[in-house]
C-alpha cells in the first residue's frame, strides 16, 4: 500500500524538510495529487502542516495556476490555522498568484495580510507579510498609507530583523 503524504511529511526534526522535496516531486509529476497534499493542511500534526506549507510554496513557484483551484480554501480554511508557518506561507502564495486572483480573492488576501501585520508576533510572519504588502503597495496608494503607521511601529520592534525590514520598507515606499 502506498504511503500517504501525511505519513511522508511527519516525523524527524521539526526544522528539517524531512521528505518534503520527495512529496513536491510526486505532485509535480501528477497534478491530481495536489488535492491529497492540500488535505494535509488539516493534519493534527503541526510538523506536517509546516511541511505542507513548504511543499505548496515550491509547487506554486513552478505552477501558480495549480494553486488557484485551492485559493478559496487557502483564503478561508487555511487562513484560520493558527500557525506561523501557515501564515507566512500564505503571504508568499498570495504574491505568487496575485496576477491570477479575482478581485474578491485579492481583497480577502489583503485582509488576511493586513490582519497578520497588525496583530501577529512571529518575526517571519511579520517580515514576509511586510515584504509582500510593500510590493503590492507600489501600485496602491491606499495600501501604502495603511502600511505606514504599522511600519513605523515595527521599525521600533526589539528584533533587529523586523525593525530593519520595516525601516527599509518605509524608505522604499517614500520613493
């Protein structure tokens, strides 16, 4: 019997990729397997969810259109998962698929990222979300103005990576 993606993505050190790249290769060779990978977002195992996020990011980089069939679920069910790796990966997925999203999907993605920038405390979530929102703000004056007070607040963050990223983006948005 074939091993499930959940089994393949579990175990080992939480910071390792484990067998993520093997799963990515299997999906890249058969798009229909993406549905089974998506279902692993709902695993009780947070390591599995972390690796699903990593796999989705890699697959979406190669085939952003494949992810679009799961976009509504990413914007609703997956966005509700309270796990930093899920939240920062969503920002990356939103950036990778921005040109393919409907206006409603884009608005929901913005809502999720704005929420994360305003209330999340994880440094990777903050840095990734700041970066994606700043890219989107290049063509959106309202978003740029919304971001400024958040970037100012984050430029005073005690974590150097967060404060430097915020200060850099303040300078970039000013140009």
